[in-house]
């Protein structure tokens, strides 16, 4: 399923946007946006075809198709060990919107939310777009222990939320149960909402184990709102589909009111929900194969990057991105990204504040959700350039 010949580069060059094959100049290898080069599982396309064959594409229920809600609830119960009611979750038109929605529901002007650094820019963007202030909390790449004393020091009378990204994009850190328990206990102690982004939770490499913070205990669960999506696990980025999961009725009502779903201004389309049901119920074999392939690609790319003078790349615990320390080259993140694009014809994401926060400077990020042939060619080009 995940051989080089499985990839249709002609289609990717027509359809894979967001800094990928359809947007880079001809001849450039894009290791940029975290989106697989492989086609999605056939069962997903088959489910969409079955649904559309009668040619009725009517409005769906504002809170989501019943089969979607039941499938997602079953996933959280069986795979994440979280007691989950279908009535406390609903689909959204991407995990990215879900992050924004949670901020909209629980933050207002003058509030503060603790946001990890480095982390995907969407957290800071969402917090600031509802008028609140994002307070950075450093979680450096590598094996540096989390400074929980400093985390608690950041909490004050204006703090309302801790934004958790687990696994952590871009570093690939998978938080341990002990670390999550500490974060959860702080949230309970200070009555903070935990925004738990778990879009990467399926992409975890052995021997690491993913723990959902809401599974630890009931007290922590009641402080948690979980958001997840299906683009990283199943290659569904273009379908724009995610899920927001509340732990109690009060949280659900705030979230659903903030969503504007009942007004039809927002909502998740029914075909995307059909695709998710097929993915969760029928495509476990595909996901297992994908993660196994990714683990091999992780080892290939990190080994290659660590052989380049001035580069240092810790093997990520999860996610399919290699976050590489390039400070040994004397170049900034932006300078290195520009050099690799112009000279090596390899596109990467610079570790700039724009994308990941101030703590990402001196790093570049590369996606490895592709074939060994593509990764090997990219590594060869980088080595020849440097």
C-alpha cells in the first residue's frame, strides 16, 4: 500500500496545495505541509460513492449525522478509554476550526491562555482572534523535562485555558501519562479549561504510548474539551472535517452555541462525515500499515539528517515531521529554508515565529509522509548543497 509506485505525482501536482506539489515550482520536492503523498484507503471513496448514488445531498442535522456521532463516540470509548456520549460531540469543518471554536466558547477579551512554544501557529492565532492573550510556555525540542513550576508560575487571575497539543507539532513529543496528570491537576487546581488537540494521536511510534488527558480521571476530564481530526491519520485534509468532544453538558452547550451550526453559517458537510465513519469503522488495517511505514521513514530521514554537518534531529516520538536543529550551520531558519529551496530544490518549513513561535528559531521542519525514494532524493540534494 505504501510503495513509491503507489503515489500518483501527476494528481498531486494538480490537487496537493498548501505549499505542496501543486504550489511549488516544477522539480522541487515539497517536504512542507503535513499531508500524506499516498491516496486514502479505498473504503473511504467507496463509502462516498455509495452515499451519492441516489443523488440526494440534503442538509444534515446541525449536530452531525447519527452514524458519525456514534462512530466517533465508539472510537473514544474503545481506543482512548474515555467515557463518551454521542450527544456530547459534534463535527466541525476541520480540527483547525475546532481549536478556534473552543477558544471562542471559553475565552474573551482580557483572558489569557497558555500556549506551548514551539507549537502550531493555530493556537496563538485562535486565542488572539477572540481577543485573548496567548502566553507562551517553552517546551524545548529534545529530552528537556517539562518545567511544571514555571507552568504554574504563568497562571494568574486572568488565565482561563491551557492549550495542549499531543503529540506536539512540530517537535513530535508524545506526553507521558505522568506529564499529562501534572498538567491536568494544575487545570483542576486553578479551574482552567484544557483544550486538548489530538489530531496527531494515531501517529505514535513504538515504544511510545499515547494517552488522552481526558482518560486520566473524572476531575481532569471535566476540565477538558478535546478536538481531533482525520487529515493526519487518513489523508482527508481536503474534506475539512474534525470533531469537538465535550466532557459535560455545560461545556457542550457553550460549544454548540458558539459554533453557529443551527444558523447554517457553519457546519460539517455530510460527505465528510460519511468518510470519517468509513475511516474509523473500516480502515484500521490501512492506518496500521501507514504508521508502520511512517516509522521506517522516520528512521530514514532522521538518520540522513544527522549525517549532515551542522544538522541535529531528534527522532520524533509521534507526528510525521522531522524538526531539525540547524543552528550548527550558522544560518537562521529562514536562510536555510531559502537556501534549500533555491539550491537543493527541496521545500521545507522554516522554524519561524510565524509558524511555530519564537522557540522554533534555529530549526526547520520536514514532513516524511512520503516514500523512501522521495526522502532519499531530498536528503541527497540537501547533502550536495551543504
